[in-house]
């Protein structure tokens, strides 16, 4: 909003002078004041857009349907907004055209107007009314520095704006009203996340897969999504690739139902984060970001996950057995964490289906090692021997198995592979836990895996 304050301050006296009976000289004075710092038509077109967005509100009564009324009342219909934009732009040498057509924010099409103007040999599409704000609970809510409706690429515009004259579509393959109705609602700020307009339009129109829900966080979030599914609905068991270039400090999170894939679980190369992910149940999947380092995440892109077929569930078990329903019913652990530890999901699932395993141990986030071999059942028996074989991710930490007051520390370490192994025999009922003492936290035990002993 700070960027727009100068417009309010510098032209307030001009507006008072214009009053109810605006004339060409008044429009010229205002237009030249707004664009006095501009050196090109493109800059002039943008500054007029910014001024209108900062000073004109949507007219809920539908009275301000001319440039004069729009300027007098400081509110307007789409026609009033567009007429005012055109009048101001004409005063500084541009030749804008008010484009009439239909627009949609839902299933119902409504009459609407917007602007086409040629600037510096470029065709520019502008919707000053949609850029100024939106209606919520019957009230106009002004947007804060929303430039997504200035210089809108035609491939984004056609998702929500259908001109009466097809020549103003500015896309290679023109569409009619019937096809326009079939297109999902997609807003141009999807492009600010990095999605390509032409690719998105062609993919959705040709494959009829819909589009993900995209929310505008671009006023504080600086990211580019260089790879992500362009579709509304994802399928269980199918692999999807996400690549995000993140220059800001806002942490990244993928959420699928109850599973959270935190930023540290993504592959990272400098500022680029990548993840291949297979959804595991019908729910929603979202890419979210933390704004204020407070653990609260806001959704940027959201997908639906379809109810799986039997074949899709079989695919999930084949490639991601730990995410199968049988295993998820037995544990509250984050599936992604178990997978990162390389827990043998196929072996675990086989034991569950054969009834040999009726419970699982408790896993904790601090398990920073690969599992080579551990008891997969959650309940151990006194007097029996159990082998633990792990590969720690880092050196220098102390690993210990605790059973009552006993501490088992004599691991056999393979110097070449880094694997360490120990066999223990519980002697009393209670609990048995595999813990770690980090080198910088001497004396502090952190539980990694917890078993019940009977």
C-alpha cells in the first residue's frame, strides 16, 4: 500500500477541483499528474492502472457506469472503470479500447468490460476493476498492490474473460462460449508462481484435466514452481514431480492428508527444492509456505486426490508399501519419515497380512539413521533375542538400547559401510527403546524407536 500513497496525496486537490462535471481538461491534468514520472507508454499504462486500483472502488449499486460518474463518486461498474481508464490514457497519447464481453468467477457468466491497449508495439490486456479488489460478504475489499490484472497474458485472460469479438482473445486457437464455460477458473497469478500460460491452457483444454486451486501469496512469497502437475485431480499411487525455486526464507511444506513433508525432507540444490511424491489416499494435497517463522503455513497450490481404484492401490503397495492402509492403521508415524529411514515396507506388510505382526513400534522424528534390520513388531518377549542393525547418517553420536535400568552400548561397527549391529535379550516386562545421545548434547537421551516388552 505504501507504493500507492503518493498517488492519493499528489492528486487529491486535482480530484476536488474536478468535481461532478469532469471535462477533457480535467482528465488531462489528472492523467499528466499520474504519469509525470513515466518515460514510455507501457509505464504510463501501468501507472494509470495503479492509480485507479488505489482510488476507485466497485459500485455495488451499479450507478457509476461512466467515466464522469466513476471519477465523481470514486466507485464504478466494470464499464465505469474501463471508461475512466480509457479517458485518462487518451490524455497521454494512448488509444485504448474498451472490450465488452463476459466474465466468470463461478458457473454463471456475467457481462463485463476491460481494456485493450497497444503500448510500445505490444498488445496489453488490463482489467482495472478486478485489479482494484473483490467482493466479500457484500462488501468491496480493496486489494493490496495487485498487478496480476495488468498486462495479462491472453492465455491466462481467456480462462475468465471472453470478449464479444474473437479478435480480442489474442490466442492462436480461438474458443466459443461453450468452450469458455468448460474451462476451469484460473487466475493470472498462477503465472507469477512460474507456470507457463500457453502450456497450461493447451494442457487443460486438450486433456481436460482441470487445474489445481492456486491462491495468491505473491505479495510476500518469492517462489517459482518450475515443475508441478497441471491438473485438478491427482491419483493414488501415481508419482508426481514437484520442483520449487525458493529465494525467500519462507519454509516449504507439502501436505497430503495427515502426512507432512517438511523442507528438510526435500532434495535441495542451492535454492532449488525437488520432490517426487505418490499420494496414498483420497484427500487433498497442497504446497504451503510459512510466512512468519511461527509454524503456521498458508496454502499456495492445492490439488484434489481422487478415490483410488483397486489397481491404483496395488500400484501404491508396489512402489510405496509403507503408505498402504494396513500399515497406516498401525502407526501414527509420518510415512515419509519411515521411508527416509528405509524401513522395509514389503517385509512389514507381509508380516501384517500373515498375522505375525499385530502391532508396530513407535517411531520418532529424531531417527536419523537407515534401518538395515530391526524387530518390526511392536511387542517383544522377555528371554528372546532381537537384532538391531542400523546405519547412522552422521558420525560421533552414541547409540544405546535401554531396557529398564540396563544400557546396551556394545555395538559391532563395520568401518567400511558405517553399519552398526547389536543383539539384545529383554529380561523384564516394560519398554525397550533405541535412543541416541548427540555429540553436542552429552547425557541427553533422545528416543528413536520404542517397543513394549511382555
